């Protein structure tokens, strides 16, 4: 049956309720521009292609152009369009000019459009064209990109914009998106249909996500030779947090090994109910990705699929993994958005990228439901920003113009440029300013549905309970089990006899003193502007003794006292 022979009722028969509502809203208004916001995993592709097939059948448009963020998504869209009888060329190049006669349209990237906007404008003007913008927030990645997209597709007969994640934090307007002033005079994006994570979860359209957060003690040595220590999950200065986080993700340390081991155990539990369930590790750079693959081989005895951004076979690897029952895939950022691997049910957030946009995209890889009761689990470091995002899964965001950047906030464009780098090695000029000496992982807490579960006590036995959650649970059953476990823990704590306080071991005393000293050093750094290493050197010169790594508790206490004296005006 051809596209024209397919009836409207047949096209609508398999749609979810939100897709049908958005479809009806579209044709009720019959607009030139339409913006649909739907949570990752809800089925934006199916909605868009159903709309496209209807517009073609009604002779409203004769051609379709799909604009995607990545090369891989071009192929994914073409494969999906084929099921709707729409032949899309995913390999269209700027230099080839016209489409082959066998195609009704092409899939291109935003970068491809920006490289030659007039070529795409000419194609758009030649035939009545529907343009589908996949993850339209990318059209505002740079002012030049936005200008190119506007120039190329201004003549389009129809434009359909899609996004599944919170909008940008910068102030670059997105082409063909309307902005409406609120009562404060601030311009906010105006969408035509929105379907968020909370209603999608209630409709069993997406999976519930349980976040497993891990803290732990980190130690590293700076270029100056000073050894510093910090604990993830405790209040830290911005510099100390960044370095402790990177130490945790360092493949040479024990933190990432412990977390990967826990994640694999969770995957084993999930596979009891869903035998083909897979896991995804999102890494910061290529070097780390390869190292994590070696660790997983040691843990599982089998290899992991490693997907790198500069690998020409990346799309084939992702597709092969999606169709297999292999346990693990490891990727550097490129799998964070739009890639459809529905069997992914366990994730490890092993990257230092911390924008809300990227976090939402990453978590979106695990929420695509196949049958009722599937539960996703995402493992992450106990970093305040990530815990905040995890606790706000159901919060809806929009794109706000006229918003001044907060103090210390980086422009979104800088973060996007950073994310686009080919991550063959750690960032150029950004070599680790320290050598990881030690990184230990401890289960911290579970976050689900905006609530926290778990005592957060080091060595807590609760980790086993959470790793052993059944692989198939309804959202309300997940909440009930977690709340029941929380009540049991509180009851046990009330009944437990009070023990006499034990004298802390020497290594625990040293760790606590190092944390106290590091906090004071950080405060003195912000007060004086002196580098941390210089402050430690001055303390050693004033008090004597070895570097901090070899210092005794008494020597560290003396340095703490001396630094407090400096802070109050004494030398």
C-alpha cells in the first residue's frame, strides 16, 4: 500500500493519546509553524512522521526535509520514515545538488545547513516543503547557525519543530519559535503542544527512573606536590568539587570500578525479568571510554561496545548493539540525545558535563518504555548539581530570553562548543592538574520521584536492597517499596541500643583533619587570591614538617591553627 492509499484513520490507529491530541491540535489550527515539546521517549518521531504523511496525502507539501543534530540521527530518521512510506535520503551531501528521484526528501544536520544555507533555501523553494526540526534547540547553538536555519527554511510551506528536553540557558533566540512577554516583560518561548515527563509517567509512556548516588573519599596530588583530600557529598568549594569529581571518574581509581560493579549487578537483576536489558556508560572522553571498557571486561568477562564520535562506524555499532542482547555500551556524549536504544535500562553518568540540558538528554536514553513495569536505574556521583537535576525530573522548563547570566554561570554556547569537541584525549590545555592518589566509592542515597531514600551512612547495607529491586515494577510500586524500606530503616535505628562512642581510627582522624584544612585553605584562597598550592607551601614553611600526604595529625592541627591565626590577623 502506498502512502496516498493509506487512510487517515489507519495513520491514527496506532497513536498514543498525546500524539493524537497533538495531531488534532495541529489540523484544528493548520498553522505554518508548530512547536511540539514532548519528553524523551514519548514518541516525537512517530508523531512527526504521521503528520508528514498526512500533509503529503493532502497535497499540502510535496517534499520533506528533516534537520537533525547528528549524522547518526539522519539514518535513524530515514529508517523510521520508511515505515511510513516516506523515502528519505540520509546521505544527502551539500555538493550533490538535487535529490535522487526515488526520494521524497532528505535528512541533514544543523551544521550541514549552516555550511551552505542558500543551497537548502533553493531546495526548499523548488517544491512545497515540510521542514521537521529535530531537537530544535540546536538551531540556536550559535547566532550564525540560527541565521543560517532562518535563511534556508524561511520559504518552507510548513515547519514542525520538536524538542524533548529543557530549553537552552542562553539568550540566543531559536528560529521560527515564538516568544511571548510575561508580566515582568521577560520573553518566554511559546509552544503549541507540551507533554512532560510527569504526565508521560502517569500514562505509562515512559519508565520511572531510580537514581543511585555514590559518595566517597578522594585524594589527589597537585602540580605543586601537595596532597589534597575531599569527600563527594559534603559541602566543597567549586574548585575542590571539580577536582574531587574528576578524581572519582579517573579509571585508575577505585570509585568508578565500584560504581561500574554495582551497576552491572543491578543490570543482572534487571535481566532476570528482561533478558535483553542493556547498560550505557556515558564517558567524558575517548581515553576514559576505552579504560571503562577494560574495567567492564574484568567485571563481566565480556567486552563492551565502545562508540566514539570520530568513528565512521559509530552508527552501525549503535544499531548492532540495539539489536543484540549484549550487556554494555560506552559512549562519549554522542549517545546522549535522540539515539533510540529502547533496551537500555541501566546507566552510569560518568561524565563531568553538568548542564541541565545535557543531563536531561542523557537520562532520556533510559526512559523509552517497551512494556509496563520496566524500571530504569541511573548511577551517578553525589554532586549537588546532579542530585538537584535528579530530584527535578518532573519539572518543566522553557527557554527564557532577556535573562542575565548568574554569577559564575557559563554561557550555553561555551558549553555546547565544549561538547562538540572530538574527545580523543582529555581536553587540550586541560590536563589533570593533579594525580589521583585514591578514590573510594560509598553508597550515598537513592532519589526517586523527588524524594530521597537511604541513610547515607558509610558502609550502609541498604545498597544491596536497592540494587536488588525487582526489574519489573509499576511506578507506584517503586515508590511503595522505597518508602517501606525507609520506614524499616527508621524503625531499626530507633530500636538499636545506643553504643558507647568508639575512638576513631588514625586514618579517619587524618582524613577529617585534611578536610578541615582544605576547607580553610579554600577560604583563604578566595580571600587572598593565592593558589592552593602556594598556601600549603607557606604553611609548611611556617610550621615545618613534610607535605600534607605524610603529615601526622598533630602537624595538620598545627597548620590549621596557624591558618586560623592568619585569618584573624596574626602571623
